[in-house]
């Protein structure tokens, strides 16, 4: 599916739809703290708090996280690393493709789910979240986003994140 030309808001309808899906995920699912969609090469494509990701760059400190620990910028880095680690582990164990990874911590949970072509959806959630509800809604997001996350759309989303900086 080819990405449509940008609209008056500067984004194609597919990009606006993905932003809407992400906003809906955050707003409708209790316990979600932060969400990031990361490309296969580790670049942040969508974020539940894109302003925090841009703030570090505006401050001239691109490697310094802006905002609180656990922001989407930090989450994108963690999701990318965890995705690489679990993919490597699956290859060593002849386990096939990694579909989902979940890390339960004392003060929260981290969920990573494959979208398409190596892109990943990462969710940082509260310790009292309902893990099955979050996993279900992540699967819905992946099902809706996976078929539209084309190379053209990934490029558009990267550029929109860069222009926010």
C-alpha cells in the first residue's frame, strides 16, 4: 500500500491514523505509562510523548534523556536493544521469530511486540496493570498498524520525528 501525499496537517492519512491508534492505545488502556514504535534500525517512529524526545535534541544533548526516566525516548532505546537481544536468543535456540517479549519488574512491566519488517511496539506499564489487557490491545494495534507500516510511511514518520526536534 502506497503512502498518500501529506495533508494540510503535514502528514499522510496513514501517518495520522497511526498517531490516532497510538493515542487511543494510551488513552483507553489503564496502566500504560509510555509507548514507542521503533523501526528495525532502532529509530523512534511514534511516541506517546514526542515532545520529550525532541527536548533533548533542542537542548543540544541528543544522548541525554529528556523528561523522566521511562519516557518514550528512553523506551525506544530499550525496546530496540531488547528486540535485538531476543531475536539473537531465538536464533541461537532455533526458536523462530520473536512475537512478544514481556519483562515483569518490581515497579512496572515492559512489553515488546513485533509489528512488521523488524519494527517493534514497546509499552512501559505500571506494576498493577492487567498484563493480558495490555497484551490484547497491543496485538490489536499491531494488527491494525502492521499492514500500513510500509517503508514509505516509516520514512515519513522518521522525518516527522526529526522535524519535531
